[in-house]
């Protein structure tokens, strides 16, 4: 799992300090292994459930005014020590910041998802590409829709 491919560059990594993030919820997807995850989610993909933990549930107020939501999540199974990568789908190496690979110093993934429904602490969405159980870092209304369609209830 920590092998490197030709042309990849690995760096020695200090012990990361993730303690300053709140994981505000958990993402439930049908994808139990990385090979089952799409490389990027699709709005035609399966329904996934974003579960918000207390005490953050009141922070969902008004989210159902939006059709699309940006989801930020912590790709917790990703290695973090490659600065140059040799992805399977390319024929040359790329720097980590030139890729959307989960392998990065701070493995934050983002997806713009379609909001299907919001019921209590759960959002049903389409467009995710992460493993079942992936920790949730943040939710934001889609930046193209920053004006709510109706005043928040
Ligand atoms: N859509 C996000 C983005 O662009 O920032 C993530 C893209 S990344 C290419 C998606 C891939 O990350 C999946 O295909 C899977 O291989 C991997 N992945 C998904 N969940 C993960 C997790 N919890 N830990 C590590 N890798 C994960």
C-alpha cells in the first residue's frame, strides 16, 4: 500500500496533527472498497447518506433551499507522503497539487452533490465518490446558488 511507482517522490512525514478539525458527521455510501469508488462522483450515481452528528444538526437549517451542496470530507485512508505521483490513468508523473488524487498532505476531498432530501440529521445526496464511513469536514451551499431560493425557514 505504501509502495511507490516509478518517478514518484516520497517525503519523510512528521506525525500529523489532525486534532483541530471537528468531524461533523459521517458519509454513508455503497462503496466499501476503493476499487468500487468512482474517481469522481456523478449526479446520476447512487443515493448516499450524509449523517450529521450532534451538536451540529441545527447548522443544517435552510440547507433544503439548495439543489446542490459542496461537501468537504476527510479521505482518511489515504497516504499523505507523496509530492509527485504517477497515477494509473496518466502516462507521466504529476505533482500532488496538480492532481485531484486522495493522496495529499491534508487529504480533503470535495464534491458538488445533488441534494435529494434533507430529513432531520440526514441528507440524501447524489454525486459522492468516497468510501462508506468517510468523515465529514464541512457542508456549504453550492457557490453558484449562494442566494437562497426562498428565505430560510
Ligand atoms: N471528489 C473528490 C475531489 O475531487 O476532491 C475526491 C476525488 S478522489 C480521486 C476519489 C477517490 O478517492 C476514490 O475513487 C477512491 O479511490 C478514494 N477514496 C474514497 N474515499 C476514500 C477514503 N475515505 N480514504 C482514502 N481514499 C478514498
